[in-house]
C-alpha cells in the first residue's frame, strides 16, 4: 500500500510539473541596434538610460569581445529567475558560443526580481583586483612594467600583421583572462594596444 501511495504521489507531481505554464522566451531580436529590450510595454527604460547602457555594452564588446544585454519582462509566471535567465541567454545566443562570454541582466518588473547571468568565459576575464595582483607581483620581482619598445606601437602592430601572414593569414595570440587562465585570440585592436602601452607607461 505504501508503494502505491508513493507511486500515485510521483504521478501527480509529474503531471503538475508537465502541466505547469512556464514563462515564454521572447523571440531573439534581429539587427536590433541596441542591447536593451523592454518587453513590458511600459517603456520602463528611458531613452537616456538606454543610450548609456548601449554605450557601455559597445565598449565592453570592443575591449573584451563579451556581449552584454539588458532584458526587462513583466512576470515570470512562477518560474525561477535564474533558470529563465539561463534559457534566455542560450536561446538568444548572447555572446560567443565558443568563448561562452555572454552577459545578461534580467529584470522581472512585476515580480520585483533581477538576476545577472554571466557565461563562464565572461567570469574568467581579468578584473581590476586580478590586475592589481599581477602588477604588485611584477613590482615585487623588480620587473619593468613598461619597455621602450612599447612606445613604438606602429612597429608593434606591423609586427603583428607580419606574424599573421607567417601563420597563414590567421593570428593566434595567447592572452590572460585571469590568474592561471588564458584564451587564444585571432584579432588585436590597434587602438586598445596603443591605450594599454600608454597606461603601462604611467606606472
């Protein structure tokens, strides 16, 4: 009798779970030209705020390659917000699939909940704390933070182009993403190289 009761309870539970209405994932936007998506119909994000967020997202992608998106919905119909954020990020394909570097800030306005979901690739990016630790270590070892060759950024960038041709047209450089972690990149931002050289010279 006890086994029958357990079996009936499990059957009822499965029926409830299968019949539960989960919040619908909106279709992935195409050529939206923005990183802000408000599905509440109430224009909760002002144009000024949208512009600031878009500028931040563009700069983040330029500097790190990661893609950041803000999504605002009304209700999640009882669905756990972290699971919904996971499904939304993967359904939309936010970030690079190979690097898994998508960043999603999800706001459920009616539920008064928010959730920041980041791919593992985004979590591994160098943060200011890690950068400070690396700089402190280099100083402690009495190693230079800046070399005279870094002042010749045009020659450095030209050398990267020569290296790309030597590799058959595809650049492959290993860069740190965190202490003890690296990633291979195939493009280098010339403006960012110049800025990095300028910053290092200031230390």
